[in-house]
């Protein structure tokens, strides 16, 4: 897109930044809708705006149109998806079943990453290669350098772009990315429409218990109360965010997201710029993350559920996994720093994929284990707003700044390593239970109620 429209990488990246900002702002709204009306309307909104956003992006010619279609519409659609999908799984599956089912459901993310790459890469790759060859031939004829950097720089020259040998190749690339973006819009709209048809409200709505329900002590670390859904305390936002548990989960997740998004956005440049990989080789290694994630997510989910059963306390089990996940992320960064050795690069991708399978779902499992299901949509929606509104931006910005100031992506990877280590340390401070006074009604605690109050006697 950037090449065919003559936009700088900063202009293209701005669209992604707008998308992530809108994503974060939409997350809280999607949580409110989810708690009140279930997942079906959320998926419906995402299907319409996602399909429309990517479809319109395939026709943009101005930067403002790109920011509106990709940044605004695409951001709303993706913001609707993360909270609703994650919380929906937590509402239906708890205790010894949550992580396994979350892993199975979200294995669709790496599967889509891998399959879409195979679907879209051939035509885009062929068009890009044709353009590179045309520009390199023109530069060779003029006696100038024709390496990759020279070709990229030449494409911002109007005389080069309008050259009879280059213009047809540029038009071919333009047609390729537009058609693939349109295909992506159709896929997003169709798959989310199917998801909307099969979506269901929370089990409480149907008067049943979620799968995996165990005793209250095992679920929440509390020693009294009932395991029935109608006895679960419904937290207000003010109550929930007055406890360290949610803020602890936020800073753990935020630290990991800073590192994770830095790696996602800069590891290919790190390999090509610092480690001497070709772009094709770097892309091939990168694809391994998605391939491993397809199987790693359900397997790591099963491992997390097994750990919960072994320790007999769900918040404690989820907490231990939130310590282990960032440790894995840190190990992946260590391996990346040694990825001049190709084996180390492949090992880093495997370990990073396993980290990816643990933390995003694990933090929701931890919060859900402590705060229950009734208000989880709005609680996690607000937490997502805070994390995703700052973490990805800060991580990529700091990483880019370090690259610009040092001339190497190595320092960016070192920052990611430190951020993962910080996340693991912070995870050790997470509480394994909430105080009884926080969740049980008493004569001296006005304003705190349980849904089952009035059903006693």
C-alpha cells in the first residue's frame, strides 16, 4: 500500500496506531454490551464494520480515507472482538476447563495468521518482486546503486514511478494489494456473520452453571458462599478497581504487551537489518510463530488447567502461569539476540508462540477467577482500554526510538527482554484471593450486595 500510493512508512503506521487507539476505546463499550445483551450484537457490529472497513480500505486513494476506513472502522471491529470473545469463553468455561477451551478457541488467531499468509503472499510477493526488478534495472542503467535500500528510496522519486518500465509493475502491485484487502474484508464479514449465528448469551441467562464449575474455595480462594451462578457478587467498576488485584493484572499485562508488540512489529527488521537475513528468509522464520501457535494454544491451555487442579485454587494456578508466561517471553528475546544462528531464531519463534498461548488468555482467567462472571465484560473491557491504549504504542514507540538513536534493533530487543522480566516479577505480587469483606455483605458494609440477597430464608 505504502509503495503504490507513495506514502512513507510513518503514514502507513499511523493508520495502525489509530486502529489500536480506537480498538482500546471500543473495548470498554463492547464489554458493556456483552454483559447486558450477550455476544451476538457485538459480533454483528464487528461483522458489518470489519467487512466494510477492510473493503473500503481496498479503494482508498487519500490518507484521510485510509485513516477512517482502516483506522476507525477496522479499530471498532477489532475492539469488539477481543473482549467479547475472551469474556464469552470465560463466562461459559471456568475452573478446570477455561484455559483449554480458550486455547482451542483462540488457536484461530495463529491459524488465520498462517493461512492468510499462504493465501495472500504469492500474488503480493510476485508483484513486489516484479517491481523490485524493474526499479533495479532502471538504477543499473543509470549507473546508480541497485540494492534493496536504493530501490526503496527510488520509489519515492516521481521520475522513477512514472518510468515506462516501472509504472506497469507499480500498477500491478497496486492491484494486488487492493484485491487482497477486499478478500480480507469478505472473509472477516462472512466469518463473523457465522459466529453471530452460533453465539449464545452467558449460562446464567439460561439458568445453568458454566462448564468446569468447582467449589468456591477452589475457584476464588474464598472459604464461604455458594457455587451457584445466582449467588455470585456483581461487582461495580468502582468496587473492582479499588482492589489491587485488577491493577496488578493490568500492569502485568501492560508490561507484556509492550514487549510483545515490539517483537511483533520489529523482529523482521531486526533479522534483516542486524542479522543479515533476506526478507524472504525472515518472513519464513516469522511464519513459524503462527504455525506453532495453532497447536501451542490448546496444549498450553490444557497445561494451565492441569496446574489449577494440582494447586486446588484457580487464582493461584492462573497466577503461576502469569509468572511463567513472561519468563518464556524473556527467554524468546534471549534466543532472538543470538539468532545469527538460524537454529536460535527458530527456537525463539517456538518459545514466543508458547508465551503468546499463555498470557493474553491467562490474565483474563485470573481476573475472572477473582471477580466472577457477572460484570467481567465491563471490568475487562476497561482494563483492556487501559492496556491496549498504551502498551502497544509505548512498546513500538520506544523500540523505534532506540533503533533510530543507536542504529540497531538489538537495543529494542533488549528493552523487550527487560519488559518481559518486569512483567514476570509483577506477576509474583498478584493476590491469590480477595478479602472476604470485599465480596460478602455485612451490616456495616453498605452498597455491597449479592445477587442472591433476598433469596435467603
